[in-house]
């Protein structure tokens, strides 16, 4: 391509940085332009006026460009992840085909970027996330294009002065009496995060105290708090209850109000949780800034403060998002305000706001991927990182000391895969823009089968985006495939960096992150057991392979190595934040001769089996319909046989015997298949592996005649990447009575 053609396909982005209180020894500030995939597009130092011009190529399709301002980095450390870790500040700019002029990219930089804040300018950095639960797994997705309002809350001297006399007297009573334990969290707010208000039910005794103008006396209040405290909070509440309050604060509780108020302000860090708990009244808020979240849910507000205001800012946040024309929905406004205020906010630190509002529109996660140019990342199966698969990371790769052939393809070396597997792939935007690679295909087969046995993924894969039509926000569907292109069938399109218009959206976290569907239940169904615990057919599970291939715009298979495309896997267990990557070829996951990446997983859809047989004591069994067993002596053993099975021991079980409404601690079992050495071949042990059998005396305790229940639960350990395969669990129950001869 000629330089003239290259110039025609480029656009110049003007960066303008407003740098306040710039010291003379401030190092060079550099502007960087990165592609969505993390490829460095251009870099220029800012001049004395804080300006730079970055030249960014514009391909046939739109792309999202990340502009970052930060310090000058060494060549070997020059990637977006390291730049952000060193305090770089970023903006996201959408470039579409035909773009000729782009508005200047504006930055406001203050001393918070290179040293502790000096002066009266405070920068508030934050991220707005939506918490989505799918299959029991919690995802935090960015909420983009939302309006975030920043409020300053009255300082504590004004709040204390505004307390009614009745509340002051209640506080005196608590300070002068035993210290009441609190629910989590109870520690002073030292992490610059608000204390959550956990009591939400009106019938909660703790909340009742907060709403009751005449609360229980301190000692009774303490007893109620212990009775209803969260289990994990008991140790901390006990520690707090034993805490001796400062003597000057206790003495001030018996003094006139002005003296007591001064003492409360002196020991505010210790008492602040009490105000959230006992006095959740409204406080005055002053809006000081309104900002908009970007494509990654980030927001940044620059707040000017009076030079006469020496108090650290106390900040509260409200977020709104436009859902319908002319109508915005409040998606984040936690109450009470006192419990969700960021007290003594440290300027420049990060604020994370999490909403679960059903109308909040989430966008795709956008963590920076650290990888060489032109990468394809096999990120995950479902929401589980590929890095956790045995044989697909540094410590367990084939040929390493940590590799165990018997664990190959297992999640964390212990759990198999099953159900519908949904591979998640990420593609560097350069594949579409520069290399003409527009499609991919995902296929699967049993590891022992030949090349003719590959089965392509054929389920429809879509992405969603929102766009504005006549003032209305419309949710549209962008179909990725499958489709036939040229002579190649079952191809999926590599999603463009930007939708045709508007922005990408994730109404369904499972469906909007999948790139293919592998129905393992259809090709490797489970083998059930009959009533005797015998498998009714051959095992259909085992090692299966997932293949990824790339195709150009004409549907022809491409040679990734010839185009400089790098196959990668995430070098981390987590899928949030910066994603470091590893060369998949070094892990043995790339078949360069056939231009593809192949990942091996262990599939097991075999269900579990649970059965409890008739118990016995001496020569008496509970096999009749009455279920009564007669005993002669308290030392006689009670035999309680049960059967817990899974064809390949990918399960755990729990078994217990319960008397009436009491659970005798002398006899309860929980064992995993991996830890078991006894029992039937290919099955979880059918009897307790280590515990001695219970005796009549251990079960009856002080009773002479009692009824019992036996409970057995067998839990499958497999996963589909989003959740455990609980549909393959099984359980059994039985009852018997112990009666004297």
C-alpha cells in the first residue's frame, strides 16, 4: 500500500490535556493510542501546551481506540496493561468508516496522577458495574453511557449538631452501657469504601431497634444482636463487645450535650457504624458534579473545592440511565445515605459502584488484553478461564513435571465438563481491519476419532446492541452465524469492534459471550444405573477436542502463521481486570501444520446414583414396613449400609443419621470420590471409609426409644463452565426406629 493510500485511511486525533499545578520537574507526559485489542497504534509526547497529535489508521470497518496519557515507558514494558498499572488515564474514542474529523480528546490532569493531592482540586475516579448472577456465578459487567451524579454530604459536625435530643440520649445510653455488637462490617472505614447496610427486612430485630424510638436496654440489645448475627460475624462482634470504650468518651456521655458532642467527634471512627445502624435519617446532599460513564463503565469527575474547606470530601453517588425517550431510570441510589457515603474520600482513589437494577443496561467487559499483535484468545469455556484446565497452563502442560495424563482436560485437575459447553473467544481487531480475517469455525470430536469425525458448531450465535430510533432506545440483534461463505459452511463472523450503530449490550451474560455451542449431552450422553447400581451401558464420556479455525472474507481457510496471527490463552484464573496471556503453541495447543488451535477437555455426563439399604442391629433389621429394630445392649453396632455411585468417581457424597429433630454429631459422613480408596470399582465407596459404625448408645443418647432418618446426597462435580452439573445429583432417604427388646 502506498503512503498516500495509508494517509487516506488514517485520521488524526488531537489530544488536549489541561495540566494543573504542573511542577518544573514533571517528567515527559506521553499520549498513546491503542487498538481495542491492545495494539500500539501511535505515540507522541505532549508539548508545553499539553497537546499532541496521534495518527490512527481507520479500516473498512469501525473500531474503538483507547487513548492513554501517562509517563514515558521503556520499550520492553510498553503495553496498555503496564501503562494503566503505572497510573495512566484513558479515554475511549469510536472511529467509524469515513471519519474525517474527530473532536479533540480532552484530559484534565492534576497532581493526583504523580503525587498526593495538593491544592483544592479533587479528582474522583470510579467504575459503575451491574451485578449479574448466572448459574450461581456472579458477574460484574460495566454499565456504559450512564449519568453519575456526585454529591457531597454534610460533614459530621453538622450531622451531630442536627441530631434530635432523643437520639442523643439513645447514643448516651449505648456509650454508657455495654458496647453492642454490630453486623459486618464493624471496623472503622479505613479502606475508603462505604459500610453496607445489611438489615433490610422490617422484622429484623436489629432494624426494629433502629426504627423503634424506645430501643431495648443495651444488655438485651446485645443478646438480640448475637442471636441474629451472621455466622461469620460472630467472632468480630464478640471482639467488639469486649472492646473497652475510651474513658473520656464514657465520662462525656454523662456530661452536658456540647461536651458529649465534642467527644463523639473525637472518637468518630469508632462510633460511625452506630449512626448507620441506629440513626438512618436523611442528610443534606449537595451535587458537585455530573459525569457520564464510558464504554467500560469508568467515570472521572474533577471537583473544585474552596481553599477554606479543610475537610476531606464525603461523597455519595447516584447513577441514572436513559431507558425510554425522555425518561431516565435511577439505577443506583442506595439507602440510607449514611451507610453508603464514602467518608473522607482520598482524592484520585477508585470508587466502585455496583447496581443490580433490572433495567440497567450492561456492556461487554473490556479488560485490556496483554498479547502480541494479531492475536486470537481462547478465553474461557462459559465463565471459566481456559488456564484452569489441566494441560492448558504452564504448570500442567504436556511434558511438564506437573502433567498427569489421568487429569488431562479436567477443571483444576479434578472436575470434568458436561452439558452445553460455550467457548468464549476474543479476537484482536486487527484481524478484520488489517488481515482480512473475518470468520471462524468451531468444531469438536472425540480425541480417539479420526479427522473425518469433526462436528461443527451449528447453533445460532448472536450479539446485541442498543441504538436510538426517533428518541427510542431499541435493542437489536447482530447475527454472527452460522453461515456458508464461499465453499465453507458453518462459519461465524468475528464480531466487529463496534456495532452498525449505537453500542454493544449484554442482556444475557451467557448467550452474549458465547462464540459456539458444543452439545456434549447429545454426543456423549450419560449412562444411568439400574436399581441395583449397575451401569446400563458403556461410558460415552472421555477426552474430547475443541478446534478453532480462521477464514478470510471469501470463506477460504487462512494460514495464521503466515499472517503473523498468534494463538493465545489467558495466563490467569480470573476474567476481569488486565488479562495477561500465554502463547498457546508453547502449551501444545496449536496444530500449525493444519492451521488451527485444539483444546482438549474431559467430558462426563454420567449421572450419580444414591441408595440406602435396610439398617440392622444385632440380628434385627428395619426391612419391614414398620421399620422397627430391637436392640439388646447400648454397645451394639448399628449397620447403616448405603450406595453412592458415579461411573468415574466425579462426585462427592454426604450421609447422616438424624434422630427426631436432633442431629447426632457422632455419625455424619462427607467424603469425596478422589479421597476414597475403598468401595466398588469405578464408584464412590458404598460404606464409610474411615469412621466406625454408630452404636445404639451413640444414636439414642438419653432416649430408650427413638425414630431416625437416614439422608444420602451424591453431588456431581462436573461443570459447563457457568455452573456445576447439579442436574446429575441424586439423593435417597430412609427411616427406622430403635426400640428395646
